[in-house]
C-alpha cells in the first residue's frame, strides 16, 4: 500500500508524514513521527479538543501534556486544526512550506548528479576503449607459450617487415610482396632491469634458418629449414611466419626469445605521428629519390611519410649499405623512446590514447602478449630501465668472401660477436651505469660469490631432485644417471619436467643447512655463483635440494655456465646510447 493509503487507514494525514530535515535540507517520509506511538488498530482514535499550554509550561519545543488526537479521516485532521485555533493554539496548517534550497545546496546537488553521471560514463568509456584497443591487436601463435612478464631476463624480438600489401603499405615498389625480416632488433632487458641492450641483426647476413612449425588454417605445417641464406628470408619466404625468425635469432644469439612484435611501413607512420613527431639529426643535406627523403642538414621533427622515408633511406648516407641504414634506424628509435618516456607524452591523455591506438592497430604480436592487459604488464616492466642505460648496437659482421669482388652479403664476425653476445647473455651493460647502481651490483655479486666459499659435503651425502626445464628430452634422467654412476651422488633423483616446462638458466635452490651440498654439486655441474639460490629456512637432514636444468644445459658432464663475460665490449663495436641527443647521421 502506498504512503497516502496507509496514512488514511491509520488516521494520519499523509501530508504530515513528509518531514523536513534541517540537517540534510530534504523532506523524508516518516510513517511514525517521533513522539507518537504507532496507532493501535483495535482501538479507533476519537477526536479530542486540543489542550492549550499552561503559563508555566515547558518551552515551545516541549510536547503538550495531553497529546492531540486526530480523527480517522481528512475531516478529523482539519477539525483538529480548527480546535487548536479555537483554543488559542497557533495554527500550523496542513504542512510547513518547503524552504527554497540555498545556492550552495543547488551546486552540491548538481555536482553530485554530474559526478555520478561522469563516473558511470567514464567507466563505460574506459571499457569501450579497452575493448577497442583489445580488438585492434593482431596475434600470431608461434607455438611457444611464455608468460607476459617472464622471470629473469626479457628478450623482445622486434621485426620490421617490408610487406607491400595492406593499408598504408603500397606505393613503395614491389607491390604485393609478402614481406621479409627487413629490420630486426633483439631488445634484451637484464634480469634486475638495470640495463637493456638492443642488438640489430643485419638483414643480409648469411645464416641457417632452422625448420619451424607454422599454424595455417587451423593446422600446423612444418616449414623445412634453409642453409646459407640471407637472414631476411627467415620471414615470408616459403610461408614462414615470425616464429621462424624467432627460432633463427635464438640459434644465432643463444638467447631465449620471450616475445615478438612485428611492424610494417604503416606502423612507422602511425606511431611517429601518435607521439607528435620524432626528432632526428642530419650531418648533411639528403635528397634520396628512392626513399623519397628530402631533408636539409640539421635537426628536424618528422612523422608520417617523412619518418618512413628516414628509416628506409640508405643511398644518401655512409657507404649506402644496410649497415648505415641500421644506424639511422637506431637513431630514430632512440629518439622515439625518449619522446615516449617524456612528460609531454605521459601527461597528455590524447597522445597516450593515440599512441595506444596506433600501436595496437599497427603491431602484430605473439599470443603471450595478445591483450591490452598483457601488453601493459610487459610495458610496465620494460619501463623500469633507465633511458641512460639503454644501448643500441649491431651484431658484428664481415664482408662475405664467397661474394667475390662485389659484396652483397655479410657473415658474422665471430671474434667480436661472441664476446658481445656473452655480455648480453650475462646482463653486462654496454653503458657505464651510475656509481651507486654499480656499487649495488658489485655488492650483490660479492654475496653470490661467497656462497661458493666453504666446506664441501661428501658426494654420497648430496640429496638433490633434478627437474628438466631445458626443452631437451630425457635431460633430467641423463643427469641423474651421470651423477649417480660417475660422481657418486647416489641420493640424486629424477623430478620430471619443471613446472615452467622451459627455463632460460639452470638454477640450484637449497636451504642454509644444505650449503655444503650445494657447493659440491655446483663444482660437479660447473655452476656459477649466479645459479645458486639460497632460501631462509633449514631443510632438515633428509631434505632435498632442487636442481632445475635450463636451456643453457648442454649435456651431462659439460659445465653449464659459460666463462664470465668481458667487462667491456670488444674494440670497434658500433653502439648508440638511447639518451644521446647529439647523434647526427652523415
């Protein structure tokens, strides 16, 4: 029953059930006004005359000695009011007039409603933007399942394809080309996120492309490998997808790729425009009819078609080779990273949205980072690296002697490439980190080295469970058999596959009271101090250590960890530091 019907039934004027609350400035519905007991349905109320307040009565706010009784209907209510007037009591009328809200209350009411609307609207908008960006992302299943942010170092393979099909990619010659790995960089981020090294891989370097699986039309097709071909043929040729480039890079560098991102011509145009232009510097005038780049000497902020022309040109700089073009691309990417990390971009909602929209529309990624939430997690992790500790370099190469007098291809310069890759694999920065950071790293290294110092347990007392995270079939059992039969560690056992199935590095986890066992096993396995992970709680006399074989495991009896990387890069290594704004192409 509604308020009015209920009020009439109870002998209460419905109008008087709406009471003005001075605290809130609003009228509230009160079915039982304060000071009045709930009506007894068994005793119908009878009208009584109002009793005037005596001279020595309580103040006006006090209740009358004999409460006023109302009739059962609207007439009874009016009669009560008339009786009050006849007895000399002030007449209150049917209800108090509603006071006009103050200007302050009007503003509060308006802003409260607007805020609620904006909150709901913003939530809907945020959801729609999220869905829009999510739906932009193009994904490729390369047959490798990695977490968005893996434990340990992170290696992002960035591929620039010269595909001449699709929106924004035509009109540059060779229209319809499926595209190859025209520009390839491996972005390596150290495990402690203190530094990053970006290694460019020349497209004309002669390599072996391994066999690789590709998913086509719901089925998996094995693409046969190729021997002594250009690196850029690892993509596009014979239906190879980015997973083939992924496996080729792992084979060349010995680094485990975490994820890939692939961009086409249109991506360069869109991303450069989204950040409001990228600053570049030229040491001379350039007029390249092939790439359509026409810029004067000095600094320029370029975007769109000019940005694409800049990263494509090579006939007007250096020796007109792909290696000279790589330097231009590294300058461009360094400047773009500076722009993206600048306050001008991070504090501008429109630029952030444009950048997110452009990135998700123009990039193709692996399924491991195939959503906004995963890309955001990865981006947040990568952003921990300081700009001054990001270095671009190029894998050292030599002219290919098989080409004869006309050099068209290159081969890896192993004498320089191996020390460089050792530095990358062991997270050694190519730039000088701040003294404070350097001191902290040295202290951490000293603590790790101390784990190897002390007594060694008898081989028969070593208790360890071996897990296989190497990706090599039977590695755990092979190691256990070798430990038991060759090294006398009879209490070693096979734990099967590691929970993560594949891990980059071999590690040994142990308790403080197992330190002597850990040292003995580290000696036998050839583990460095970095591979040791000591817990905080003791394991007890029958507790087992955990040895997890990683992808660096080469076989039982072969030392796991490579010799310590050099502290400095080999002489003559080309490099560009991301925070250097004084680089000009010549």
